[in-house]
C-alpha cells in the first residue's frame, strides 16, 4: 500500500509536466503562426518546454525507476487530455464561425 502512495505524486507530477508541455505547444502553434517572428516563437518555446519537462523528469527519476515510469505515464495521460481539449476547442470555434 505504501508503494502506491509513493507513486501517486509521481503520476501527478507527470500530468502537470505533460500539461505544461503540450498545452504550451498548442498555445505556441496558435500564436506563432500569426506572429511576425514565428521561428523565434517556436524555438524559444521548444527550449522552455523541453527544459521544464527534462528538469521535472530528472527530479523524479533521482529516487527510483518506478517513479520515472509513473511520471512518464502521467505525461502520456496529459498528452491525451490536451489533444481532446484542443479538438473540442477547435470544434467549438468552427461551429461559431459557421453561425
């Protein structure tokens, strides 16, 4: 039972890191395409998002591999959630444009 209690925070950290990474990517694409300097947007966003994710994974992985795997699983869950959210937001914006 105590092993599960140790892995739950790693899962939460993974979901948080994934949300930051993939929501940041979605925001960057939306802003970068209409920007005057899109290459700067994409490159700086890539460096920032990757730096945050790798730092978080490093901090979690220092203790055990189990925590790292749980963190990666949370990262994958956040990926799926952000995809669903982005598709839902695009459908809503498409429907409001038609009306």
